[in-house]
């Protein structure tokens, strides 16, 4: 009896549990056979995407989503699908490009094509149409994984598939499975808590749709060919997704009443009532199933249109992400913490104490895509000029130039201040900022001055790579310069030893029965007024005019260069070999950074601008006085080829991990002394409207800053927002009458002990440089670069004097010892100064002003001169230059950097002195005229004890020793 009662109790418990479970099951809809139209839903989605694209283009008018469809072979079924995708893309506003490859395409060739599309910023989505119709074996999985995950709008890359598997929906969802989910949602039946059954486990549909359902909180069962009692399993489904490729396999009797059925199959079966003799059906027996299911997708017109709609959606999502990057300048920057020690070690030790970021990581932090930079190892990279195209709609950031007072031979720390300021702005203030610096020449590095990476805890790292070779730009400049020099002398030799006809025939030879002018030779014909393109049609006189430049060997102004200090190359004789048949002449070498080509690299605004400037280089004159250009010698294209990589700025980093752009290195006393326009332009776009680009102008305001404004800014059109003027106690004491400061020798006691009197006497130099800055209508912030021996009284005296003299602010800085932390007050002052409107900015002179008047304006306004004296040969050259139109060019004054006057020994801020212009030459390619003030050395020499004595390479540690 007790046993019977126990059994009844167990049965009643089971019945109760069954009733509870039934209550917990979903309440499925009572409706039956409602068609879930993929065609209608896809239309709604496409309409919404069209509006998204319109909204995107209202903010970025020149922006368009880009989709590339890659097809191998020419299968007609693939063509039908591709036409359908292109039509849908066009209706939405997506620019679709059909990349057709022959059926002989190899796997490697296809990978290369896909990688080009990966690197194209105008392509936001890539589809590789399957199947691949090639006579060669191609692994489709390798190809889908070659497509960048960021452009994989099919959602087939393993990375995107893996994201779906772990519930990370940040990548692209596979199109057909995502379309299935959207159709289910359209039914209104909740997915969360539902029992879902997926028939099929293919990579394209079954497996990913099961994952998506799982992460929508359905309980999912995946069925396949080995599943037992399939109808029973299917009958449990609240949601049924079928993709098995078997026509009408799933019967109505299998389906749970009220279930949602998504049929992904599309099969062709015989049908005599159709013209084609066939009709399309799904994997579900539609007529039967529609009587049982609440909602069901038709075939065709169900999942198919949704696949295309989801493809378009992914493409627009990808484009929106790119557009957001264009509209937002936010960086994901992470600073490197400093490991400061006391006493402060030397620069190379500090540099090696910090492990730099992988440069690819920094590139991504500042918003560069992998296609926009090329790695040179893992510490530096070249930045493509394509960045400027991508960001052409981006507003520029704030533009700050760092200049100095008249320096001591030791320098006053402009590079150090530039880096300390940027470290403060980015690493401590959270502002996007770049330092843009010149590449240092190896002349000073191996001479006396040393490198130019900054110093202390405000420097570029790795210091060795910055100071030695870098990415080879200076060598490329030297090669281009010397190629032109070689061509000039070779052409002179050949003209001197050949008849007109022989010269013409060799310049325009017949090759394989064809004789034609090259592009550069056609430009030569146009220049001399010959409107013919057939070499055989030229008269003898025209052949002579074309072939003979009639070079005056006594008036060849182009010299060779080398990036070292070598005093014995200041004057040389070339052509002494018997093979040159007595065509010897005197010439000279210049240091590479003094080459006009270096100035061209720094002043070019684009590749075409650089090529035009190279073409216009005047290398000498004919015997009749006509200027001869690099284009006349046929060298323009070849020089551009050598500069192909050099035109791209190099990305490096400061010791606190902030970005640094290094590009070009023209000397400031014999050239304009500024880093490149292109580097500044890239930086100004990347930082965004609230960011900062801090660049440096060589030497004092009288030299580098004046040229920065009147040459560089005039050329670039960039308007600066502030000047940071660097001064030191040491320099002001020197200008106040202190003893000579000599590199390598200990400082005299006056410089390391308090001496207020010397500073007071030296202050006029600082005041003059502040005045120079304010003449351009730009606020001047004085950065007092303090040293350990400076006293508080000395520093405060300078600060007070700067403010009285009209500086926007004056700040005592300790960035050499503390890095960015030591320049926080300077950063605040610069941020405040750059908030002032830039409408007051003005250049010093108008280009239409004559050469002599421009010289007078600069000499009197910038230097404090009372009068200018031109020697006779300068007056004569000015007359000639004016006839040639060179008087409309800006001036690049070549003057000593050690004094405001032309005499390096005169310190302070004298006025009313006479400035003598001893020579003048023109750099037509660079775009300026160079008046010479006294003797300016274009090729430095090594001292008695150059730095080379301390340098070595440790083969065991692989470290460079002796750099500073």
C-alpha cells in the first residue's frame, strides 16, 4: 500500500513538473502561413542605407562608400549575382568596382590583387566572388583570409568568424546568417528563450547562424547528416533555419505548429508547366509548411534578397567607420613613462634607458592605417603622402614655430624645447601633437656640434638611428645632386667633342626601327619654340638648337655634395684624366644639406611640385647668358626617381612615446633652415583642429624664423599661431659681454655663478628677438631653458624683461631634466597663445618689391642694420636677375648665425651698423634668391679633435658608442 502511494506521489510530481515546463515554453503565434518577404525587408534596409549615405556625404561631400567585387573567370551564374550586387550598391550610393581577372589567375596573383584593395583607403568593402573559376588551384579559404577583416563585408575571414563564435559582434557578421536573424526579428517572435534548430552546419550558413542565434539567447541545436530521428528534433523548434541543399526535404509534418521557418535553400527541380522546364524551390516543402508555420520565408524572395541587403549594410558600416575617423581626430595614444634618475646621465644613456614603442603601434595610435606607412625596422616608418588625400577635408591643427635668440656655439636647446613642449602637450595634457624636425647632417654629428635629437629627458629615440643615416633621405638628395652634376659635365664634354648632327643622332637614336623624342625632350622642344614631335622632321638648324646647350664652363654654378665635413673639397679641379681631353675646370663641393635639392625637398607641397622645382633648377648659363636648367639636361625624371622615398616623412617618437616627424634638413645659414612643408601638412591633418604641430626654425629669429615666415609659410599657405622663443641665462651672459663660449672647453666662472649685471647687459638681444616675432603679428611665448647653475634671480629677471618687451608669456622650463613634466607651464602658455585669432599675421615684404629693397627690409627690420652696401658684382647680378624675373622670388639671406650683424664676433643687439652683401646667387628650383653677407662656409671642415675620436661600434652589444 505504501509502495503504491509512493508511486502515485512520484507520478503527480512528474505531472506537475510537465505542467510547469509547458508554462515556461514560448507562446507561439496562432497565425499561420504569414510570408516573411525578404524582398520587402531588403527594400526597407536599402532605403535606410541610402539615407545613411546621404547623411555621410552631407558631412563629407567628396566621400563615397567603396565596394570592390573580385571575380576570377567568367561563370555566368557569378555574373548574374555580381550584376545584382552592383545594381543594389548603385541605388544606395555605393561606388561598386567589378575587378575582373582571367581564369588563368594564380593564387599568388589573386592575393596580390586583394592586398592592393586592402591598402586602398577608397575601398571599404571587398568581396571575392565564389566559386573561383580558375584553371589553377586556388585555396578559397586562403583568399577569404587575405581580405582584411576591416573590409571583409562578406564576414568570411577567420577573424570575423572567430569574433562571432565568442559573441564579439564588433566585426562584420556573415551576410546570409545575419539576414536570417533580421527576418526572424521582423516576425516579432522573440529569439531570446526560444528553442532554435538549424539544419546544416556549413561555414557559410549553418554554423554562423547557429552562433548568432546562440548569442541572441536562443537554445540552439545544430542538425546534420548524422543526426538521428531528424523529424523529431525539428519538431521541437520554435525557430527553424534550414540550409542543406536538398529540395523540399523538410515536410510540414516535421514542423511544430506556430514555428518560424527560415528557408535558406534554393534548388532547381523539373516543372513541365514552366517555359524553362524547371522551377526554384527551397529546402522546405513550402505548401505543407506554410499551413503549420506562423511565419515562413518564400523561395525565391526570402533569404536571397536579404543576403545582398546585409552585404550592402556591412559596406556602409565599414564606410561609416572610415568617415568617423575622418571626422574625429581622437587618438588612442598611450605615453611611455619616464624613468628619471639623479644625477642626470648623458643623452645616449637616457635614450637607451627607454624601450621605444613598436613604430607600427604608434602609427595606429595616431590614426594611420597600415597602408599609409612603410616600416623601416620597428623603430621608424615612412608615411605615405596618400594620408593628405584621405584627410583633405580635415581641419588643420594649431601651428607653432620654435626659434631662438642669437645662440652660443653650444646652442640654446630649440630641439630640446620642441620635444619637451610636445611631450607636455601629448603625454601630460592629452592633446594630439607632433614635433616636426629636420634630419641631422652627419657633418656636425662627426664634427663638433654632435647630433640634433634634443637632449636629456626631451629627445627623439633611438638617438643613434635619428643621427645616423635615418631612412637615407640625405643620401638620396646627395645622389640626385651628384647625378645632375655628372650629367652637366658629361653633356659639356660631349658637346665639346661632337658635331651638331652626331650629337643630335646620339640624343635621339633609332631603336628597333623607331625614332622618337622622350617626354623631357619634348619639353625642351616646346621651351625653344619648336612645335614638332617627329625627330626626322627637324631642320639642321632646329637639330642644332635642340641638341646644343652651348654651356659656358666658366659659368656652371652647380656643385657636387657629400654629407660630411671635408675642408679639402672647398675648391677642386675636375676632368684631369686624359680621357676627358683637357676639359678640366675648377669647382667645389657643398655639404649635402646645403644642396638646393634639399631645399626643394623641404619646400615641395606635392610630388608634382617637387618635379617642377627640380626641372627649374638653374645649373649654369650658356655662352650667350641664357640660364640652363636641370630639365634642359634631361635630368628631372631621374632625380625624382632617386627622391621617390625621400619625399615621404619619417615617423619616430620622443622618449615619452609622442610622435615625431623627421623630414629634410636644409642648413639655416646657407638655406632656409626648416623641416618640410609636407611633414607639417601631414601633422596638421592628423592632429585635428584641436591638436598642435610644433616645428623648429634654425638658429635665431633673425635667420630661421624670418625664413620660416617669408619662405616656408608663404609657400605652404599655413598660418602659424604662435612663436616659442628659446633663451638661456648662458646666451644672455655672452651677449652681455661674457667671455667666449667654446665647444669642448669648460664654461668660464661667469656662466656658472650668478651674474645679474651680465644678464642685464645681454637682455637687448632677447628684446630684439621678441620684437622680430611680434613684427609678423604672432604672439611670442618666451621659453627660458634653465640649467642647473642658473639662479632664481637670474631666471626671474629674464622673465620680467620678456613680459615688459611684449612677450605673450615667459616661462621657466625644466624639460631637459624632467621631460614633458618640466614644460607643463610652457604648454599652458602655448595653448593660451594659440587661442588668439591669426588675422594679424603678416609677412615682412611683398614679392613684387625689388631684390635690393627686400634686402634692406630684412636687414633693417630683422637685424637692426642702419644701411646696406652691395658690392659691384651683386649690383650687376641683381640687374640680370631682374631681367630674368627672379626679382619676384623671396630672399634667403645667408648670414652668420652667431650675431645679428654680419660679423660673428659682435654680440648683443647693435643698431645702425652697415651690412655688406658680398655675393648673390639664385636657387630657382627652391624658389628663392640668396644674398650672401660676408664669407659663408658651404663646406665645413673637421677640427683638430672631431667627435670621431670617441665613436665606436661595440660588436658584442651592437651599441654605438660616443654619440652625443
